[in-house]
C-alpha cells in the first residue's frame, strides 16, 4: 500500500509581476487549461479534452504574442531619451 501525504503548497505571485509581464495571465491560463485537458482525457472525456486543449493553445499564442510585444515596447522605451 502506497501512502501519499500532500502538504499545503501556497504559490504567491506578486501583482507587480503581472504589471511587468502582460502575457503572464494568458500563459497561466494556458497551464490551467492544459491540466484540465489532461484530467478530462484521463477521465475518458476525449471530446472535452480536445476542445479544452485547443482553447489552451489559443491562450498560449496570445500570451507569447503579448509577451513579445511588451518586450519590444520595453526595448524601444529604453532607447528613447526625452
């Protein structure tokens, strides 16, 4: 018999991180939806898993696009001196 003891895990992300990284909420949503897709696939709900995975990848594309745009804005803003 295998006993698994689960401790309380608390992940704290400061709000400053989301202000600096605009794509973070989309990427976090991608990870959550991908976990939901994996659990639904393990539960035998193949159709639901496929649909959730498609929306998860849409969030990933949006997050990466948003992240690259914010990085470019930071790069050009550091070069512009007023």
